[in-house]
C-alpha cells in the first residue's frame, strides 16, 4: 500500500479556482482507481472525481464541467483542478486509492477547502 498526502486546500472566493494535489509515497502506476472525495459538516462523504489506471474519469453531476482530475504517474501524484467554485464546494477533501489485492482502500488525511460568497 501507499500513504497519501493532500495539499492545495485553502480559502477561495466564489467563482475562483483551486488545485489540489495528492502525493503518494510510492508508485501509483499500478493503482486501479484513485479519487477525490469530500465531506461537508453534517453530510456524508461523497465522491467528486475518480480516475482509473488507464485514465478513464468519472464525476457526479454536481461538479461535472467544473472539476478535472488528472494523474501524473511519473510524479506519483493525482490532481484535482476545481474551477467556478461555490460555497457548496466547502468541505474537507480527501484523496483515495485502491488497488486490487489491497485489503482496503487508502485515504489521505484531508485538506480543507473553504469557498466564501
């Protein structure tokens, strides 16, 4: 397994952008799925973007067209570009990784994103 460390969170104004990074402690090239999830206060954690080892991506309707996930296998890093942010995007954002054969998926510690109106 790997350890994941998120960075890039912070405060943004509505309509602004942020880019989150998720650095893995080891190679991600063979990790089947990596994703970004978020959890707002009082709400369940939800998937906001996923990317497979072959580069297929998926997004919920709530962020489609605004968020873009990408992975750089050479840097063992996954990114989440977030544009047109709104207050509803305020949450702690977590990076997640899963590879077949692992007993469970791996989570990062999270990074706070706060969007002011």
